[in-house]
């Protein structure tokens, strides 16, 4: 279909899915047409979630997470916050947005509708505050991240920890790495 002339491609709101080119004289083509089964499609997807977590010496945390979202039809990006955290702000494509929370405390971030293309991701960013207990000389530090309610391809987190302690081991659902490359670069307009 990509090789068809623009005049043919622009005849319909729905672009052609298949196109055939005759390579021999004696033109003949037969096509069997049947209704296929209806398949569900994702209404939105997060390509990558990239969090930066700043942990202060007194155990408080500020978490900024950039979600690289592809949206076809969702009105809101619903995000579950870690227990005890406080929502601070959200931006979509670099502009502040007015958010809401449902009865369960899930933050709802409005998403742009009728985007240029569902294939083009945009950045939705969230900042939260996590009041933590005062750090002791030894113990466990739990670092929770906000979680979107749509499928996410990759989650990355960078932690800035106070340097007055030794950190012996990391655990949980993530593994420590020395270096990573983002799936997508942040929106240049942000």
C-alpha cells in the first residue's frame, strides 16, 4: 500500500491494507473475502515509565515519573500512588493539567483526544511526595513508584540516595543496572 499513488490513498478515510501489483500479462486476481473475528485492541499503552527518586536524609522522597504514552481512545491515565504518598502535580506534553481522584484515591490525568497519531507517543509526567519515617542507622528502605493502570513496556528508575549511609543490597521487582538507554527521548517541547 505504501507504493500506491497519493491520489488513490486519499480516496477513503480508511487507507488500503493490501495492494497487488501485476507482474505478468494475463491479469487475473481472485480474492476470498470473509468476516474475521473481532479482536480487542489496546486503547492506550505506556512504552516506557522513567522515574527519578530523590531520598532526603530524613527519609522523605520526591518522585517524578515520565510516562511515554500512546493513546488511541482513553480519556484519563489512571495512576495508583504508593501507600501514604501525596500527589503534587502533573503535566501532559509539558503543560500543567487539572487532575482528579476517584473514590479509591486513584489519580486521573486527562489525556489529549484526537492526537496527531496514536502511533506517536507523548509525555505525561507526575510528581509525588512520599513522607517516610526518619531513617535509622540500619534498616530497610522501601521505594514505591506510582503505577499506571494500562500496560507498560519498560520501567526504569534512578535513585538519588543520601551518601551518609552504605547500601548493601537491592531487591524487589527491579534489578540494578549500571547504565541504560531510554526507549524514547523526552518530548523536546517539555
